[in-house]
C-alpha cells in the first residue's frame, strides 16, 4: 500500500516538472527571434545615415559642360530715306568685318550718311531748332564727349548745339543736313523786317528805352521789339537739324560691321541696309553644383567646337545665381556661367561647344559627404544633429548654412558656416 502511494507521488512530481519545463521553454522561446523575424523587422526600420565633419584635402576635378557661342548683340542698321526718295546704297566706307568707332559713317544711302555714335537710347525723332527734351540732352552729351560741343547740357536745341551737329558731320566727311528752304527764306524775311522796323524809328531812337512821349515813337519801338522776337524765332527754326535716320546708336564698345549691302542696292526706306554686332564673343553654359568649384570667376578653361574640332583657351568672367530649374536643352539645375573668348577664337555665332575646366589643384578645409549637402530657395545647407542622442531622428537636426567651395572624391569642402570638426550631419534616411 505504501509502495503504491509512493509511486503515485513521484508520478505527480514528474508531471509537474514536465509542465514547468514546457512553460519555461515557451517563455524563453517567445523572447528569442529567428533570423527571419529579425530580417522582417529590419525591413521596416528607418535608419538615419550620418557622417562626421572632418578636415580633408581634395583634388579639384575638371568637369566638362556644354555651351553655346554668342558673338555679341546684333542690330540691323535701317536705311534713311524720306517721302519720294528712292533708297539706294551709294557708298560703303566700312567693310564687313571691320571695327566701327563713334563718329564714323557706317553706310551712305541716296547720298546721305548714317553716322554711328553712342547714346543712352536711340533717337526717336528728328531734332530741329528749339526742340527740348531728354533726347536733346543725350545728343548734347554725346557731342560734348566727341569734342564738338562746349555749351551747357540743358536739353535745348539752340545755336551751339546746331553748330556742334555740323561739326560732327564734317568730322565724319559728310555734308551736314540741309536747312529747309522755307525756313531759310523765313529767317531772311525776319531780318528784313527788323531792318525796316529800325528804319521807321524816329531819328536817334534805337529802342534804348527813352520815352519822348510821342505816340509814333512808342509804336515804332514796339514794332522793332516784335520784329526782333520774330527774327530770333525764325533763326532758331533755320538752325541745322539732326535727322534721327542719319544716326545709329552703336550700343557700347567693340562694335563690328557684320554685313553691309553693296553699292547700287535698292532698299526700302527704313529697311535693313547693314548689320553691326556689339560686345565681346562669349560662351554661356550651365554648370551643375558638383562642377561649380572648377568654374569660378577668373578660372581658365578650354573651349572646343562640338563639330570641326576648333579649340581655344578662354576665361570665366561671371557666374550667376543658382537656378533650381533645368534648361530646355536638358542641362541640370546649377549656375549659368559666362566665358569670354579671345578675338581670334574663330568660332561662329550659335556654335555648340564643350567647355573643360582645369584639374589637379588641391584644396583643404572642412569636408562633408557631397550627398549631405542640400539646397532650396533659401540657399545651401546641411542638417546637423545635436551631440549625445542615442536614437537620433532627422527632425532632431538643425539647419546649418554652408557655402560649397570645392568638390571631389564624393566630398564637398564647405565655408562660411558654423560647422566644426567632429559635428555629425545627416546624410540620408531610408525612404
């Protein structure tokens, strides 16, 4: 009986131990994840990729960009001509390809010159004696600069301005504009009227203001004064005019005559008779952020035609602001760079070129991975994390402005910034 009771107790003990073992195994198993479960969990994680700011020495990489040649601003020279006048090219003092200086006759049409000069804006009307306005002031300033005028720049077309216009024409080897015959006749008639009024004065009275008390004396003086005023107006109207069609604004320095119609060509009055180009030959190119450090103002570059192989050395003269949109030709967002070409470049207007920057120079400074550099409408920046965070998130980071000076080997050297060596910046987050 005792043996049977003893065996029953041991059976219960073994059963309880087995149950306890199963429970412990289940609890422990719940705490252990399989490799598959770990992989699934990691696939839903959003890790923050960071990098440490450090001092680096980078080799500037030369990068090629494409651009287009522009030989300057092109303008058509219109042919002068009036109503009832046939416009025929009668002389071409300047040959195509020659430079044009202010005060030179570009072309002669129907015996009348077209003189090139520099004004702040093109003439928009013919100027005659007594004219007033900003265009008269601009003409006076141009004549003063040319050494033909020494009067006041007052915006009034008077005798001194008219004499300077005549001097401009004669210095260019051209006949000054003719004064209308009716204006000349009116001036002569006005002079005769003054003479007649003077002859009608009582003896000894030349209009000196003396009042003899005689009605006829006062009337004669008034008549003389009226005649003198009318004569002054008539002589002002008879001053040498300046026809707008006989001048052409050269629009700056370094002007070249591109083409001119040959002598004998009949053209429409006001139609193009010649063409000039002003300014220097340049290349415009869009440079992306990664290559911008190699295309700074003053940098030397090599320009090669995409077709034909013509190559020339050139210099970067200006770099525009960052443009966030791509060009219609597919160039990426970046900086619009202007490159000045030498006079003997031999490249045609509109030629597509490849621009190659110099390479091999070294630069030192604070460096961050290039992918850590971000840009928006407010400028270029990185995201810096505060120190000591165990599980940092992007929203914990602060924006720090930077200026990228050089790129290379996947890094960017930055300046004008509050970053310091050892700072941690955000590179990327998993999307």
